[in-house]
C-alpha cells in the first residue's frame, strides 16, 4: 500500500511535474496555499510532505510548525530556490527532515523520498505495536487479569483512579488502556508530570491564566484541564504536587469547574482524572506532605501495578513483543531467544521492572550477531540472579523500619491474594481468618 504524500508549492507547473514524477510511488496530494494544505493534511491524515519555503508571501517555516503541531511524527522535506546555510540550519532545527534546492534533481528527490518512506513505515509499525499495547496490557498472569477485570468494570464511569506501584511497572499503560477502551476514547487524553516543573508553572499549565495576570502572561491560556474537557487527564507523580496546589486540585475535583489565574469567572469542565505515583501516599499523608482529603478524593478506585517479579510468567509474551519492536527499530531479524537466555531472564531480579526488561532486550537485539539472543548479549550480573534453590524466597515479604501494623497487614493480605490467584476462600484459609473478615480488610485497604 502506497503512503500519502502532500506537495505544497505556489507554482502550479511544479506541482504538476512533481505529481507526475512521484505518483507511481506515492498517493500524491497537491496544494498551492497554506490554508488548503492544512485542510488536506488533517483530513487525509498525511505524514509525508514536500513543502516550498515561500508560498505567495506565506512563510514555509510557519506552515511547517503548524503541520508538526498537528502531527509531530510527520516527515517534512523543505524546498527552495533561495538556498543559504542559514535557512538550511533553521529548517533542520525547526523539525524538517531534509532541505533541498531548486531546480530539483529528480534522482536525488526519489532517493530521498524512498528513505523517508522507509523511515515512515518503521514509525507506523512501531505505532501499530504500541497502539495495540495501549488497548491490551501484555500478560496473562492472575495479576494482569485482575487489572483488566477492574478496567472493564470502571472504564465508562467518571470515578477518579489512583494507580500505584514501583517505577517501571507500566502504570501509564494502565491509564492509557482505561482511556482508550472507555466512552471517552475519541476525546483528548492529556498527561502532565507534576514533578517536571515548579509549582507556579504547574498551576498555570493546569488551570490556565488571563492575559496580564502575571509577568510573561502575554495572552489568555485556558490550561490543560480545560483542554482535556470531555476526555481524560493523567496527573503523573501526583505525590510531588505541593500542598497549596493540592488544595486547588481538590476544589476542582469537588466542584467540577476551574478558574484561570487572574479570572473572576469559573468554567465547568467534564474530565476523568487518573493519578499515578510510585510513593506510598499513606506515608505522605502521615508526614503532612499530602492532603488526606485529596487522597480519599483521588483514591476512589485504586489499581496496583504489580512488579515484574510477581508476574514472571508474563515473560513469555513480553520478550517476543520487545524483540519484534526492536527488530523494527534496528532493522534486525532476530528470531527469538535461546532456552539458556530465557532461563536467565526468568531468574533475574528486575529492580527496574518491565522498563528494565525492555532495556535488556533492546540492547540484546542491537548487539546480537546471530538469529537468537543468547546469554552473552544479555549482560546480566550473576549477583542479580535469584537463587531458585532457596525456597524461602518464594514466601518472602519485605517489611521496612517505620512501617506500622496496618501497612504490614495490607502487604500480607495483598501477597496472599495474589498467591491464591485472588480466590478469596483459599486466601482466607491461608491467612487463618474468615471470608467475612477478608472482605472487610479488602475494602479497608482498597485491594
């Protein structure tokens, strides 16, 4: 199937000649002005563009900026009859894939577009893989089946969701699946990292501001909460938000409306809020670093992303997925993994969880010179291999100094539930308590 190509030039003769040259290789669209070009680009979902630097007085750089804002992965090749080093550097810095001069060398253009087309197809394959991942969390372990079951039950509700778990466990993938399978899937999905910017900037990003409300506010900005209206807002690393901003977030969650900085009018907003953290918010509340009322407001549904060591059986699906992904990225053809290498992976400690597994496979695919990944390219330290002969490790639960009885009890019950595949009767028996008591504890600890 041919990829779509949009050619934008204000000279009709050039459009005709380029279309004639390229229509055997591409599904070619043409435009002689910025306005029509933007309409075609959006309507036809085009990723490959030949763009003239000057369009009847319009600036090609400004049009490229608009195109890339619509589709950041678009490959744009700029053309001009007025070549200079300054424009070439500006084009590349602005996001152009390449910069060519007129009169165009047809052979050079065909080779350039062929290379761009191959790169685009690689992007499309990876996007297809990752798009599948957003709707299908990889794994068949009891822990993943349990998460999928929760998602199916809550995806079309407006309930706030708190996703917790160690770094690298795929918390954002869970959030993406909630959105992409919900009745909000055709609306915006916006994510912001609360630890990535200072308090003042985070507040203005979230709630927006009116022109002149502070130094640097040169225009009105509605903020990402309103930009996510009708869709989903993901607040990553919510534990890093300061107390003052937590208060404002709580007010929004309660009243379902926001007020821009410097504005006297509140605006209603319909947004599904999902929060993510790798910290224990109970501890944060006890330390006075997180508002208790906000904690209960965002913790209506709590989903715990399990560490990879607790779902090691999912390696049989995760490893082939990452091999395929990096075969595409590196243009390799690795067929699989040897039994010895796979055994090493099943006995590895995975301090970085699924993210670390991906890095291991990425490196192995890149370094492997044979058809199969073997232990020599895994670069796994023997000190990080779990001693499988030590059966006591199977029932080991980490308890840290400073944890209270309730925190330890929650860990024990959570471990027992997972060990018994979430069968409540078996779990109650293993813990030596009644099913009624277990149900109470599950509700108390949001398990």
